[in-house]
């Protein structure tokens, strides 16, 4: 049942983002920033973590979850190290995901050849 719940929640998030992309003139980069910032804000006000606990990977994998992870890392680092934690905490908390994205992106760039559109 956890897999079904994660699939449905992740699908709903993706569908809402697709609706946003189709019905606005926002560029994909701006929508990604909106998602990350929204996750951080929802985490800061205490709404995202209960949702992520309930939805599992359906809420923690999308960009909203990345924003929440950044927020949790910054909060923890500021509590431990003070003002310097603002700069270190988010990257420390999300370093595994960032590293994975870079490594797998590089591997895919070696395997697949891009095609230019005419």
C-alpha cells in the first residue's frame, strides 16, 4: 500500500506541475525554483514533514522534497553552528542527492549522444 500511496501522491504533484506548465507562461526553470522554494517554506512552517511522513517517497522525491531537505539542513546547521549554518546546512543535508544527480547525469552524457534539432 505504501508504494501505491507514493505513486499516487507523486503523480498528483507531477500533474499539478504539468497543469501549471500548460496554463502559464512560466519557463521550466522558474517552475523548478517555485517548487524548491515552496518545499522550503512548507517545511519552515511545519506542514511538509507530516505530509512527507504520510506520503513517503511520493512527497520526498519531487523538488518539493528537495526544498524541504534544504530547509531541514539549514535549520539544523544554524542551531549547531550559528550564522555559518545558513551557507553549509542545505548542501550538507542534500549532498548525496546532488552528487547522485551529477554522477548519473555525467554517465548518461557518455552513453547517449545529443541530437541537434534542425
